[in-house]
C-alpha cells in the first residue's frame, strides 16, 4: 500500500513476519509428527505392541 505522497507503509514487514511465524509453526509440527512416528516405530520394533504372552 502507498500513502498519498507515494511512500510505502509498513505492511510488507508485517507480512514477512507472518510468513516467518507460519514457517516456524509448520517446522514445529513437522518435528513433532516425525518424532512421534519414530517413537511409535521404535516401540513397535521393541515389541511393546505385542499382546501379553
């Protein structure tokens, strides 16, 4: 957006920071999901999901 004199307002830095926040949230979700999947895989490989014998 531009003001009456043609100068730009501070909307672009706010958009960039919003994209940065979204990227950080997406990275955190990716790390969380991957670590949960690895934990389940290790538990399954260790036999923790087998029924009682």
